[in-house]
C-alpha cells in the first residue's frame, strides 16, 4: 500500500498565486525561481532504520534511469535539457552536484530514455495523484525501451502535468511534473530520496547583547535555510545531511564530549567539517543534535566573500527520526535582530545558549581555511577564545607525580607546553594539538608532592606564545 502523503509547500521569491512564503525568505541566486513546489513533495516511506543505526549510507556508483514521458496531444518536455540537468557531466547537473556534495563518494550514472504514451490523463487535468501516475508511466517507458526498472537504483520520471515534483523519503523514485529551467528540482527531490526532510528555521530568538538563546521562545518558520537545497536554498547539502548519507568519516564528523575549544575545517575540504553536540531526544523515536559547520564560497555555494554565510559558524538543530527513517534540520537564525534568515551564522564573538541541553557555543574566529569555537557543556564556564584551554587536571585536583594534561588550542596543529607557573622555563610536558585543536600528554618529569601552580602555552607557526590561565593542583606522590 502506498504510504500516506504529507503536504508541504515550498515557495520561491516570485510569490506565485496560492503560494505561502516564510517570513523574510531570501533565496540564493542558484535557486530555480520559476519552478513552484506546491506539490505533495515529501512522501514519507515506511522504511525505518535498524535499532542502534544512526545513518543511511548511500555510496559507490548508482544507476539512474531518467524517463521522459510525452503525451500524444503534446507537451513541453525537452529531453536534451532534462539529460543536461540530471546525469550529464555539465558542471551544474544533479550528477556533478552529488559528486561535489559527497566528495566523490557517490556517483550517479545511467541513461535517459523517452516514450510517447497516450493522451494527457485526467489526473493531470484534475490535480490527481501525479506521483503514482508518473511512476506508472515510467514503468511503461522502461518496458517500451526493453529495460527493467528494478535493475536501476534510482528512477526519475518526468511528465508534463502542471509543474512541481515529489519523491519517496527515503526511497528510489521521484516524479517531476513539468519542464524545469534549472537542475534545482532534481537536487531538491533527490535529497528527499536520500532521506532528507524539508527543514525549518528558528527566528526571532531572544537576544541579549551578543548572546542568542534557542530553541526556547524562538519562532519556527518553514524553510528559510539558504544553505540547504531541500529547505529553501540552492547550495550543497549541509554537513549533517552528508554525514547521514555516509559521506563524512569519523575524522570529518566529530561529537563534542567535553568543554573546550574546537577547530572546524571548511565544508567540502579535509579535516573536521561537522561537530555534533547531543541534545535530549525522544527515547527510541528521535535522536537530537546541534550540528555546526563552516562554509566558504564554491561553485555551488555561490556566496560573496564577505557574506554572513561564509564568515561565521552555521548552527542547526538536527534530528534523526527513527520510526520514519529520515532526518530534518532546523536552522538557527544567528542574527535575530535582522529581518532576514539569509544571515544565519554565529559571527565571531556571538554565543548560542541552549538552556534545554545546558550548553553554550561561542564562535571564536573564522579564517579562509576554517573556524574555531568554544563549547561549555553541563553548565561549565565557557573557555576564553583568545587562549589555550586546560581541560585536565581540574582546579584543585589531586594528581599523581606524573599527571596527564589535556586541553584544546585556539588553532589546530599548535605547539603546546605545560609549565610550572612560578618558573615558566620549567616545562612539565610538551606536544602538538591535532587537527581538531585537541591535545593530551603525560608529564615528562616527576612533580614534587604538594600544591603547585601550572599553566599552558600555545604557539602556532612561530607566533609568540599565548598563555592560558593559571591553575592550582595538588600532587599527592606515588
């Protein structure tokens, strides 16, 4: 039996008749502003994830069959243009888009076929079930071309039927119901096939100076996320989506487990590209996170160099919905003082406070090759952004004569030294921070029993040493 259909409406900046639009939705120039998504677009599929599984990896080479179905009494479909938009090597095709978003881990290959069916059906004229119609016509097209639809991983069925598109979520079938002027509809609907739901935005969140509180007392609006092709934008899918699809490995997607300073690479390059902070979930039904990413302009992320979206850290409240096996993002509008959601990032010096999950996040700095941010979990004090952070030993901790020191630096691959605060020339331990800015090292000498003051210093690429706060420990002997 076909799963129930949830109704969603995605409007473009043209404000077409009958189309509602979120507050101050700004579209990226890559969005197809002539294609109106007012269809039953997102079709939940009853395909739950196995217990304990958090991702739905889609990798390797996948075969796609694109069927262009013509009506006997005429239509507007352009097969060469549809092929260019879908599985061609054109830089803006669906195939090129997925190669870029997956960092080459998912390749779409296949073929485009055409088929002339009967006269335009009543379902097109009356606004009937276009998805089922397109799916059935796609089967006819494949069989008429001597092909078995079940031998393909994905089916894209294009009919001239009033416009719009829809897709199983997750699934392998999409329907497109008219001639698109850009590839955007295919990127949007394929995102649904991968298990991505339409996202939302938290707007008008409480703000006090440079601190934004969320999600409590924020207003939720549909779409508005110009960094997500399924949620109102025309850019590559967000980092959380890419992790869900198995395109980010353990070195690129990191769960924050402790208070500290963290280094974030540019999305789509090497190193850590996604940080997750777990939030309270709903038992076995959902698992919730704050997801953090940093972008720079690319062919698909075509933002100006000084745009808010490439000068701050993007924060989304991301949810895995186990019982329906899809994921959904709610973008944080990090500048609630403005009237648009197109400036969403946490700029350097701005802090997010999540009282529900009891943590704080502050953007420290952004640069061309990455960003750094401070995190305080469980109500702890937020680390200073301008100095290395000593995580352990804690203040007034009792330690052995050779304790293990750990912490984080404001930049990755920094030279770290732990010293006797009374005699800074006496180095107790030294190491380098990793690409996330984290470090851990045991003392290289025996410490004398008794009270001792220590501090940590950081230097990167020959810069002067930056010192952190002094900390007192109690060495207890062997």
